[in-house]
């Protein structure tokens, strides 16, 4: 779900390109060896439709993932056809048609807003496989050549919340964060204020900020989070202004689901020039370049894991899954380098939490850890995907909400759109 403009700081690109995890190399090596029996990499042409380009973090991560997967699988540069900065308009359909005309047999678009146009192209070109990243209509489309994919980014958002919680606990322990020293950082009920810069009130954002909040609460239970929306995926000025609003309210942590460096830059400025004690958790890329004193980490994806899978399937002439979603177990999500501002012991705690997610002993949306309107979720509680008042799926079982659980027949795109207690939203227009 990206509606991203240009102009992310160029200096960050090298960080983005270097940040991808080496996780999943064993599986990619196995996939590469399978190409001996495939139709051959020379027969494959991949068309890529990007909402941005290498100067914007989200698309840069996709570019890096595609190039990494292609290199591991022996796919040549001239087998990849690129369409940069394609809007979520008829331009997307035109780009898809042009890629097919150039011989592409696999076409991938990276923005949610591309989905309608990619689905239309799939209807017209049944001989070509189309993937709409972050999309959610493939399973219901009836098209065998139309696919969706996403990552379990909520897992790394939870882990980034743990990092934030560790910092809050350190501030409590050293006496920095008290109602006497920082009265504006506590609610009337004595909860510690945390802020979140959200793009849109979509399930992707709601799922992410809820996971982050639950990660914080796993360390410090008495927190309250304020979510303010910019109604844009990428607006460096709005994101900075929103971060300023949150720190002015007393939020000691400001996280984000927005794609620029605006929020962490604003928090850094307040920290260094105004003496406001607040820290930042980013998204997509490390924010240490722009916020060296306050950036703790960023939740991030390694898109090469999916691209290696999809390209390997195409090379073997096998079908790509209609819905694909993986997380820490396949190395598809991660957090970036921990900043120097992180609390002592954070790395050990992060490793412990990730191990729990991997072995299934920790579930991000454990229903015992939150309530909705004062009540704990049960198996009878469903999710209304169409917002028509009727529950479409019932993903609560075994004591947790099964987010993006394609093994259970659910879609890969997030569908946790419930508003849990302890979080307030403002500024949404969509």
C-alpha cells in the first residue's frame, strides 16, 4: 500500500541497499541449484512496475531485493524490464501492457494502488503471471495468473516495539522518566505517552502500529499510544510536523508507518536543539544517518526472500502461490542496526523475542495481552474486511489472532483492523 513520491535523502540509499539480511541464503542456494532442471533463465523475462525509484526507501528496498534474487539465481540484467515512478492510475495498466509487449512473462507491481490495473492486465493476458505486492484480491479474482504477496512485517514491528520498551524502562530505572521530571509525558491515569506517525487508517497500518504497541507493552505495561495520520505514504514535511505534534504532547517514543525520514529528523532536532527527551523508531531503512542521537532501530523487510521464491518458481515453470507471506522464519523481516541510544541488554532481549516468534512460543497478537472495548477476543470474534457490518473471517484461535496466515487460507495482506484499548487515533481522512 504505497503512494510514494520522490526525494528521499540520497545518502540513505547505501544504507538501504546494505541493510538486507543474509537470512534465507540456504533456501536460495537450494533454489538456485534447481535451475539446472528448469527451462533456463534465458527464457524468463521479468517486468517490474514501481511506484517510486531508487531515491525512495520503499521502492529502493524492492529494487535491491529483485537484484539480489536475480544475482543468486543467475538471471541477467537484460532479463529485467523496469518501469519507475508509475502512479496508481491508468499509467499502471499501460506500463503492464508495454511490458507484456516487450516479452515479459512475469510482471510485478509494488504498490497497493496498482492492484486494480494489474488485475485488469491479468484478465487480458492469461499467458503472463502478474503479482500485485501488498494486494488483497487475488484469491477472490478467479484468475490463476494473478497473485498477491506481502511479508509478516508485524513481527518486526513487534520487535521494534520491544526495543522502544527497553528504552522506556531504562529511562524509568535511571530516574529520567518520572511524573515529577517529565509530567507532560504521562496521561491523567499515569500511563507513559508513546506516539506513532501513521500514513492511512488501513489494516496494514493498524496491524503494524498495534504490533508495535504490544511490543512496547511487553516490557512496560503502563503505556498509552497516540496515532496521528498524515494521509500520505511519503510526505517528509507532514511526517516531521506530525512528529513535532507528538513530542509536544509529551510522547517519549515516536514510531512510524510512513516512508520518509521526516519523523526521526524532527525528533532528532527537538532532542539536540530543544532539549526534549524523545526517541525514534523508523521504517524501511536505518534512520541513524539523520537521527544519530535518537534513532533506536527500524522495522524492515528483506524483499529478496519473496523474489527468490517467485523467480525460482518461474524458472522451473511452476505456479507461484496465490498468497505468500513470510516473516522471521524465512528471513523476510528484520530490524535494522540498533542505535547507540538503545538501552543496555536490548540486543539480548531482541534475540530472545525473535527466537520466541520463530519457535511459536510467542505470538504477536496473543489475545491475553490486549482487549477491544474492554473485552478479550474469542473464537467467535470475526473481522469485517468489507466494512459492511458482516464478519468475513474468524482468525482468532488457539489464543491468538492469526494475522496474514495463508496456511489457514487467509490472505497475505494484513487484516487486523481492530482498534484495541490503549491507542487513540486522530487526523484520518480515509
